[in-house]
C-alpha cells in the first residue's frame, strides 16, 4: 500500500508514523496527565478494525501525577503480552465530553501478517466483501506464538 | 554548524573554569524556601542543617553536571525519627518542595501513606496495592508514616514483608522517579531497620527530630495563634510556658501537637469567658486575646494530672452547667 508502507495495523493516533520510542510515549502520557485525563492500558491479539473493545490491563489510572507510574504499567503489560497489540488510552471526564480523547498503540506483535479479503457471492450477482485478520486463524490464546 | 557545537562541547573544560554558584542559587530560588523553613519552623537545628546540606549537595551536583563532571544521582531516601509532634510530616512536605525546586523530583507532590494503604488483607492483595501507591507517588515524594508497622515480626505470615520487598525494589530501580521518606518513633524505627537491613542500607539519610524546649514550644504556640488571628497576653505567655514545662513531665506528651490541643482548649475557655460576661461590651481586641486565666484553668494546673484521654480539663469550665 502506498500510504501504509510498513504494512502494519493503523489504529488510533500516530499509527502511520514509525513506532513511538519510550521517551515519546512518556511525553504523550505527560500531555494526557497535564490535561487531567484518566489513562488506561488495553491489549488484544485481534487487530480487526471493528474490534473496538480490547482487554483492559489492570484498572484505569485516575489520580496519577507523573508519567513514570503509567510507564511502569506499560512495561508490565509488554512483559506479559509481548506478542499482542497494546494501546494507551486517555479519557476526558469533563462534562459534555466524557469520552476518550487519545488512543495510541505502544506495542505490536513481532509479525503482522495483515488481512485476508473474503468475497461472498450474493443474490443477483452481488458481491459482498469483508476482511479477516490472518492473525485470527488460530484460536484465542494460541495466536502469535 | 551542528558539528561545530558538538566538538565544542566535547572539549574538556579547564580545571580553573569559574563556577557561578551564586547565580545557580538564585535561579533555583532554594534560598527563599530555606529561609522560609528557618522562619516557620522553630528549633529543629539538626534537621535544618541536614536539609541545608542536602540542598547544597543537589546544587553542587547541578553545577558539576554543567561542568560535565558526571556522577550518579545521589539517593535521597530518608528516614525521619522523632517523638510525636516534632514536625516530621511538616518537614516532609517542605522536603518535597525543596527537592522539586532543585529539580530532583519532577512534581512537588507528597503522597502520605500508612500501613493500611500498602498492605493488603489476603494473599495477592498486597502487591497491587503497594504498586498502586508507588505509581501514584512517582515523580514526587512517598511519605510512609509509622513505617515500623509494616514489619510485624510476631506474625510470620504478615503481608507487610511483601510490601517492604516491593518498596525496596522500587527504591533501587526507580531511584530517579521516587523519593521515599520513612517516619516513625525512634526506638521502633531502630528495631525496624535492624530487622530489615536491606531497608537500612537503601535509606541514606537518617534524620532525628529532637524534642522541643518549653521556649520553642511557646514560640510555636505564638506562630499558631498568629495564623488564626489570636494573640496571647504577656501573662498568658508566662502561663503557657509554665503549662508546657509541667505538661512535658506527664504522660502522652506530644510536643507541638499537645500545644495545639492546649491552645484549642484555651480558645474554648476564652469563648466561654466572653459568653459569661456578655453583659459587658466586647470589643474586637477581646475576641482576639487569650488571657492567662484561659490557660491556667487547665487540669494540668488544677490537679497536676490528666484524665485518661489526655484531655487536660476542657470540661473544668463547664462545671456549673447542669449535668443530666
């Protein structure tokens, strides 16, 4: 693909850029904390774009003051789920917003095989198209090993 | 261009490069906070000396960094020991601010915890709890009050040891992120450090808070009163001095805290006195002034002893109120 030259999953912020370094992640988290956002960490092994609800890693972190505390959790999550997608999300509790403000991937599996295109013949020579991640060929828990 | 600057910084500075310590001091504004400390904290000579030394060390370290004399950042984990009411928590708060101004910690926050916040109630509960507290304190100062409760030698299956383990690990690995201050009474802390040599060796600064003298306590009382817009008459000052001298010999004496309690009760009596002679006109100055009689009514003077809860006779003045 022209726009996604590294052939990797692009979800959330910064996903077309080279992977963020730990310093860059720390700076992003610092920004989120300065805005008063609550931060949580999520992981998944299913990169399908419609898979919006990932597994939470620990509780959301509400009264953090310094990014170092969040980084400890990020490292812990990387250690436990090294071959999963891990993202850091920041939610804004301001009335009227009460929603997610940031989300970016901080860890990817070593190999990202991409997506298979499935075609479905429908009535009247219609074609249905969908994608299936190759990563999901194995049952959950055995993927990416 | 960038190459040029690179080579420039690589040149080793000559040994006689002048160092502007004065400017550094001014820019960090640390003198301001140290003077404030001197003004607002009465007594505590050894503590102040130690804080000054620490501040000086951090300043010099900063200068050394500028001169590219790299050294590992000093460990600043501390233990504050002293009797109750000697100002351990107050100093810890100041410490957080000083370390923040000297850019040793990133935020000036102080997270105060006790055993309850660190140790869990069942297996597997302690580690997440302790880690949670540590995460919240990161970038600032973690103040563990009555730290000796963490270790209970009489109970082998106590989870406190697990908490200590995690703390030790963080104190070692996240030295840049967190300063831990342990506080507690001297004798109990000594036992605590004795049975946790790992903790002892990781805490570089042991600061002992001395008890206050009666004169110092009087000065503290005056500061406290001034803060809440009260004043003591000269006789009241004498009475308070006498009070603290007597109170010190009794049980459960908690230095500045006892003084604060005594003053609270004096305010109570003052209010009652004003109320009793409400027929006379009361002026603003009356509302502000604590007289000697307000202090002398204390049970410490009346009977020379305390009642069980250390309440020094708050009810003496209410003897004439009907009892049900």
